[in-house]
C-alpha cells in the first residue's frame, strides 16, 4: 500500500479506499452480492489502479472497466466474512481537513 500511495494522489487514494469499504459495508447490511459499479471519475480510476497494483487486493477482487467484483475463486463464505468484518469495523468520521 505504501508503494501505491507514492504513485497515486493521496486524496484520490483515500476516497477510493472509502468507496471500496462503503461497497463492502453495503453488501453486508443489505445481504446482497452485487458488483461494484465504477463510474468514470478520478477515484474510480485510482481504485482500478490500486487493485491491480496491490497483490493482496488483486487476489481478492477482479476489476473490469465498469465494475469490480470478488474473484470467482473466492468462496461465498469468505466473501461474507470480509463484508461482515468491514461492516462491523468501518465507521468513517467526517473529515474537514486532509
């Protein structure tokens, strides 16, 4: 992650990570399995680059131009555990300063 932070804009990186975690949290809360639709914008481009640049993320997530999903080889039970972990622990606070 430190290497990714060197090559990616810090603000975009934070937004991209927040969006990924919001998606995982929403999946757990709504008890659904849907792809993460990626818009055409800076944070989504950053997220695409991040997932492909960080091997640990690339092992878990598959990125396509317009969406991101768990890789097919990740079992449903593991996906649910990841989502529940994020749901229980990701509670962002509003940031007023970077």
